[in-house]
C-alpha cells in the first residue's frame, strides 16, 4: 500500500484528494494537513511514501516544507500539486528535493498514476514543468551543489557498486540510497547510473571517499 500525505490549505481540495485516493486499492491517505509545518511534523512521526504538496500555504510554504521533509526522510517522495506553473517555482521546488510537479487540472487517472510513479522512484512532471527541468539540465551543475552524502553515493556508483552494496557500505537502507540517487540524477542532469558514473569520473569525484579530487 502506498502511504500518502496531503498538504494543502484548502479544505475542499484535501477532502477531494482523500476521496479520490480512496478509489484506488493500492493507495491510502494516512494524513492531511493545511500547511508545511504540519507536513513536516507528520513526516517526523510517521512513514510516508509520497507527499502531495501544495506550493502556496500560510506559514511554511511548499518549497521549504519539501526541503525539510527530504532532510528528515530522504526516502519520502514529494510531488507538488499546485495551480502555478511558474518556471522559477518549478526549479526551486525541484532543487528543494521534489521528485514530481503536477498541476491541479490533472485528471484523476493522471494524479493516481503520478503517485504510483513517484512511489516507484520515477519523476511525474506536467509538460510545463518538464520543459523547465529539461532547460536546466542543459546547464551542467557543479559538484559543489551535491550534498556530502550524495557525493558519497555517486562515488560508489562510479566504482561499480549496486544499491544493496552501497547501502551496506554507508549504513543506509536501499530505499534511502535510491532516494539519494534520484536527487543526484536530477542535480547533475542524467537519467541513469551509467551516465551518473561517467559524470562522476569526468568531474573528479573520488571513488574511495566520495569527495572531489
């Protein structure tokens, strides 16, 4: 069962999403909250697979909430569900750690498919959001933009280790390793571990320590 958290300040939207999810046999809403603070609080106490995150909420907005959620539980996937498709907002929330970006005019089947895709480690993106991300990928990202843990994971990928071996080496779960890899792919603009390994080698990522040489 895919466990979903809904964060949206509109009661009607939260209720509607819960009702929609209830129609799926493999997805359930485990909590719904009206703001970013509530979303982070739930994530600290419960395991959630996918967060449906609104961008504009009172108090802590979706971008900061996404950043904090990924810091607390990097294996939790955040999918933004919003009315806005501003390019800078798309890039900001993707940089904060969101794996997907859908507009609220998405049809029910598309939303459920997006939840399932995110839970599987894929990146559901509305066409407008995808265009912004693709444009960003044309500009190489420096090694310094990766976190220390992401560099460690990338270095071990470059050395040929599988996710299970990386998890054992770093004392992480395979799910967490996969989440870090998803973030690495997004940041450096690649689509698979072969491309990531080549990128690591060409950018001087140390195979032994995960640091830059």
